[in-house]
C-alpha cells in the first residue's frame, strides 16, 4: 500500500504555502516549458506556442476553479468570493474546458490552416498532461479525493483504514497518456493525439468515478459522468474533423492525373 503523506505548510515570512499550490505552480511552469520545446522541435512558431499556452493556462485555471464549485456548490453560497479564489479548489475537467476555450480564443485572434491548429493542439494536450501530473500528485498529498475502502495494493493507508486515493490513481494513469504521444506521432496525423486524449482520458475518469465513495450527482448522474461524456463528444468531433481534412488532402492528388489527361 502507498503511504498517507502529511506534508506541513511551507512558510515564507508572513505567507504560508501548501505543497498542493507549489506543485500546481510547478506543473504550469513545466507544461509551459515543454510546450515551447516541443513547438521548437516541430518547427512551429514558439511565439504562437507561448501565446496559446498563456491563453490556455489563464482560461484553464478559471475553468478549473469554477467547475470545482459544481462538486461543492454550497461553498459559493457561503462565500461568494470563492469565485475569484482561483487556487482554492481546482477540477481537471474544468481545466480542460477552460483550456479549450482559451485555445479557441487564441485561434480566433490568429487564424491559421486547420493542420497547424491541430499540430498546436496536440502539443498543448501533451503539455497539459505533463502539468496535470504535478497537480494530481498535489491532490495525493492533500488527500482531497478519497475513494472507497479497499485492501488493494493500490490503496493508501488512511488514518481510518486503507482506501483508494483517486488523485494517486490518476498519477499512475497519466504516464500512459504521455507515452501515447510517441505512438500516435508515427501516424503523422495532426489532431489524432488531442482527439484520442479527449476520448481516452474521460474513459479513465469514468472508471475512477466508480471508486468515488459519494460522488456528487445531479438527476442521478455524477458530475464526472456529465463532464466525461461531454469531453468524449469533443474528442470525437476533433477526430472526425481531422479525418475529413486528411481525406480531402489525399483526394486532391488523385484527381490531378485525370485533369492532366484532358489536356490536348
């Protein structure tokens, strides 16, 4: 079993920092640096990559915090200032939604061919997962996602008995999605990675939702189930758009010989 970590606050003068916030900030910086490095290696404009990342991070943080309130709506009722306390509770699905909205704003401001949009989105998805790895480890240290009781070797030894820690389980799952990047890259189909992640990641979350002890529900459906299905639909839409673009690209050369044969 995994240990129940208890890490004290870090103090800097009058300020105190929990390890969760430090890890989230570290994840943002790591994701940003990886985004720029991957863009440089792919021959993309690093300035565009940096701007896209900034839009995605800002909107992602807002979305992650506001979506967290869907799990605990009474927090906003008790303290309306929760709306602007960005680091006081984050939800990854909200980060995904906010990040995609930020990306949409960026591409609206900087129009480019669809193939380049997909290339940037692939890198953004990879960078997001790199940052999420740190954030989810922070969730494990904070133990704010306890699961059902179990005697599995994947359990965490909580003070009142072993149980799953959903943050830790996601830490163990994310390397799989990161490794998928190298596999998908061989197909040379821009957009395939981000589409696949937007489908496979929520499938993993649907499984994790079954290990949640008391998931918040609306009309009998949990918040994660709503978010997972919405995320899958977006992933399918991206894959369909990507495949249609690839089909059009291959159809053009096929028509050239026929057109050439009509010449006198």
